[in-house]
C-alpha cells in the first residue's frame, strides 16, 4: 500500500478524493472544512492494530504525529493529515468520530489562537483598568470592540465545552472509545479549562476598563455642567453689579 | 484529669481511619489504643514486592473508587490530604474464549446481534433501577432502604445465554461471591461501577499501602501489635473490659469506649461476654455474615507480553467463573517488566485456595487465552494471597438496618461498644471510611457530652 501524497494546506486540489462510499480499501479523502487529508486503511479483524509504516510516514511528512492504538483501531494525527486503520465494518462510525474530534480540535485551536492574539492588546489596555484620562478618550471605541470580541469568544467556548468534557459513553462503542481517547490525548478538557481562565483574566481587565471609561465619561459630562453653573453665576453676578451701578447713579 | 480511653480493636484500614477521624473530630483529648493481632497494620491493604526485581504489586485491595465526579468523596480527600499521588485505572476489555470484547461492536461481532440487544436491555434496566445519584448515596444513609431479591433472578431475565455469561464474567470477581448469594442492589452496583459516569477507579502511586503508612504516621495512639483481642465485656461502671492475648499470655484493660474494626471472619472469633451483648453480636453476625472470597495470584515476567491485545490496567477473563486480570506493572509508569495479577472471586477462589501455591500459579497461567499464552515468557516469580471470607458478599445485609444500629449493636448496657466495617456499607475502602467517620463523629459527641456532665 502506497498512499498518494498530498499537500493539503497549500494545494488541496491535489489530494485525491475517495471513491464513492468506499472505506474498505486504502484511500485518501480531503475534508475541506478541516483542511485535513484523511487516509483510511482497512484492517482484518484478526490483525494487530498497527498502522503500516508508509501510512505513518505519509502523516509525519507534515509534522510530528500523535499515534493511538485502541481495541483494533490505529490512528496517526498530524497538522493537515491523519491516517486511520480500522476494520471495514466499523470504519464509518470511527471515521465520523475522528472528524468530529477534528472539528472540535479546530474550534479549540482557533479559540486558543484568538485569545493568544489578544494578550498584546490586553497589556496595552491594562493601565486603563486603573486610570482613564482625557487623552484616552479616543481609545474607548477600541475597548468596546475588544470587549464585544471577548464576549463572542466566551460564547463560542461555552458552546464548545460540553462536547469536550462529556462523560464517556457506556456501554462503549469503538467509535466512542476512539473519540474519548483522542480527546484525552489532545487534553481537550484541560485546554478548555485553561482557555476559560485566560478569558476570565481578559474579562476582568476589560470589565474594569469599561468601568473606568464610564466614570471618565460621567465626570466629563458633569464638568460641562459645572462650567455652565459657573457661567450662570458669573452672568448673575454681572447683572447684579450692573443693577447696583444703575441704582447708585439714580 | 483523666482523658476518655478508647480502644480500637483491629489495625486494618477501618481501625486506622477511625483513629484518624476521632483524632480530628474529638473536642476533648482522647487516649487511643490500637490492638492488632498480626505484626503489621493495614489489613487488606497490602502492597508487596518481588524478590527478583524491584517491582511492586497489590496483594490485597486493588483499587479505590472515585466518586468525586458525582459528589463529595471523603476517601479521595483523605488521600489528597496525605499528599499521596494517584494513578487512574480503567479497563473495558473482556476476554471470552479467544475473543477480546472491548466494546459493543465487539460484543455484536463475537456474540451476535441478539446477545448485543439483550445486553443493552440489561444495561438499561440496570440504569433504570439505580441512577447515578442513587448509586452514589446507596447505602450511605440518605437513600431509602432497598429491599432486594437475589441477583441471579435478575440475571436469569437476560434473554440471551451469551449475554448473561458476558455480564456474569464482567462482575464475578468484583462480587466475590455467586449471583445467587447476593442482592440485586449489590449485583447492580458491581455492574454499574464499570460505567465511568457512576464511578472511576484509581490506585495510589507507589502502592495502596502508602495510605496505611500515611495514616499510621499521623495517628497519636498506643499501638499494641501481635495482641489478639479474645474477649470483650462489661467492666467497672459503664466501662468495657478488653482481654488480649500476647505471646501466649492474657492481659486485661478497661476502656470507656471500644471500637471493634474487624472483618467478619475475625469478629466471629472474639468472645462477647454477658448474655445481652453476646445475643446482640449473634444478631449482628447473623444479619451481616455473608462471607465472600478472593484469591490473588501475581506473576512477574521480564516484559508485559499482553499489551498488544490488552492495553488497559485491567481486563476480565471468562475463566474461574469470571476473573479480573490486572496489569500490575501499569501502576508503575516507566516499568519495563511485566506483572500480571489474577483476581479470582467466589466459589472458584475457595476451590483454588485448597491447592498448593505452585498448582494455583500453573492453573492461572493455563487460564490465559491461546493468543496470549503463545507469546508468554517464563514466569520469574509468582505469589498467591488467599482472602477467604475476608469480605462480604451482601454488604449491609439482605435488608438494610438503620445506620446507628449497624454501628452500635447493644446500646442499652454497652453504649460504649461500637462496630466499624466495610461490610456495613458497600465492602469497599470508601465504605469503611464512611463507617469510621460515622462512629468517630458519634464518639466525639459522646466524649464531649460526658466531659460537660463531669464539669
């Protein structure tokens, strides 16, 4: 068996698609939503679950691979490529579990990347959580934008977590065992927990920034009012003076 | 000033946990004395090492139940408090003949669609009968009593013989008795514990006996090792007299409170003096004495030759009426050797225990399926540990009795005599801690009230 090579990230079109409905033979499938080339190899039920060396080498061509062997199925997983060895009758269910894992892994990675990208903004915005001055007024719109983005990230994470941290299925199926093992190996529940903690830090900082900006805004408005009062008092004083001078002349 | 004197009879986990809990909860100082018949503390929690290689194995309690996903787990908190690292354990494989059944797909392929359907029907019935929270509260005193017929009646309702055998194999070694000798409630508990939603399993890294060492290290008590308590009865006033044998001589001591933390087979050998006390203990034993049996066989190999097929920390084997096969070397991350442990339960354990050690080891090795035996290297060293009558096949008895009555068999003339045991709850280390904490809290209240009355 020699897997056909593919470079999924740069040239997905070169990855040959599998024959319709086949899973019994070795073939490569391009899953565009995940940008993943998946090689499926059939195994006889009595064979030991070991991926052929060529399949492993094909996966590792894009980077170091995670390998898992569980109850007759074997999986190798690297960025952009994965190989699955499983007996034909269980192929569809295990393939679905693998793709489901891939989707959740992609979502989690995207969230991690977006939170990581926000640290630089957080560091520059953090002083505003304590002190907001006139010169910072032009940054209010940016703060609001980042806060809205943060709420969206939190919502995405909250929707994702139940899929990552779900209890094991019992009695298990091979597909459920593969999904659980992949999630466990990818430490998804822990990563989601860490992401939650990072988001909490961002939320606290931007929550405080929002409070300081509101306080500044209120102070700014009340200062105008104070000036109006001063002007009115000055006008009143001037009128009184005029009145006094006029009465003195008469 | 005289502090209340408390005797703890039995230096197993129940005795040590009672001493530890009492020390934490007592509001007045108490003077503790622990009597232990053997030369070591720890009872059924026993971690041993091989002579030929620096490799450990569990010769007694194999794993600890983890309820922390469902609710408070006092034992896990105690393990954490003692600073002991844990290693998770788990396994879904069951070997039937030459087939490894690790999931529902395997069951369907090997036993047929009808057997798989019958198994799923049994699984649903089990879940309907005992929910996750029912299981957690179980015999812990909060759930209503569960009066149960025998478990074999429920197993007989499984439509497919193959599925029935599959379920029996899965739980036989955990039951340590035959399905006809236990209740539906206990049988279902032992089936449902395979579901990680109900509970998870773990062991203590470096050996479960580290729990004993940890407790022993922080208990301030007089330890009387090799003191077999032979008689307990009334003493002067409301005190209790404990008679212990040591090097062939008998010694008497009086205590305000006596906690008997012995397994049932040892409890039967203690004489309880006085007609009322003797009758109460006879009732206690008649209700709780449903002996169950374990036999452990552990063999050391130069490599874990089974891992290509059985990769979990344990698997079930359809030999000996259903036994558990532990990968003991999985407890030691990084170990290069292989240690395989067989846990036999029930009638098979009794039958095998009559044989000489080398015969038992040979029978264990012969029980391996061909696909494993073919690649097995020679055994470097093997040990057999017999635990006949050491556990209960019907913890809590056929119908649960109130918690207080379980723990204080004769409250009228002997209010200072308490009983602690895993057999009063669920025959686990978690159960014995529940029992110990119940009694320790009670004694703490009693000693405080007495002190206030004296003052």
